[in-house]
C-alpha cells in the first residue's frame, strides 16, 4: 500500500512539474522531471514484482512474514518488532525488513524459543514471548 501511495504522489508531482514546465518554461521543472520519471519506473517495477502475503495464511504459532514479534533480551528488556517488506521497513517504528539480521534470526521460531541475533557489536539471545499477526 505504501508503494501505491508513493506512486500516486510521484505521478501527481510529475503532472505538476510537467504543467509548470510547459506553462512557464521552468528550468528546475525541466531538470527534475527525468528524476521523477526514473523514480516512477522504479516504484512501478517494485509494485509489479511485489509478492502479496495473505496474513490469514500465515502460521499463528511461528514467526513468518507479517508477524508482530515480542522478544525479551539477555538484559530482560522487552521489544516488539514487525517483520515487513523492504519498502516498509522503518526502524523507528520497529518495522524490520524480512531480510534484516534480526528478522532472519526470528523467522521460523516459536514462542519460548530462543533466537540468536547476530549484530556487529556482538550476538545477543532473544527469547520469543509473543507472536501475533495484525489484521
């Protein structure tokens, strides 16, 4: 959905720049249009290649794409992560890409299992305390 919104915004921006270029011969619009065109092609291709995952088909008892996973680390600190697509990843909001090291450590695990998160500053063990699939 984020990609579709981004594509809509890019197309609107493209239309605005194109009319600006045509009406006033605006040099910045001329320079920006090719960049917007490239980005539209990129996003369009990402949408075309996207694989939709039905959350209802995901296993409720183990971590898979789309899961919201609550873990407790070795210092007893609890965190929740959501495993999402690369374009949706947002670390500030605890949305991690399915190809990130933490997601790779969690995928396939079940509640009460331990995952080893390999980090540059050292590995840490995470105990999975909850798994849910938000609708």
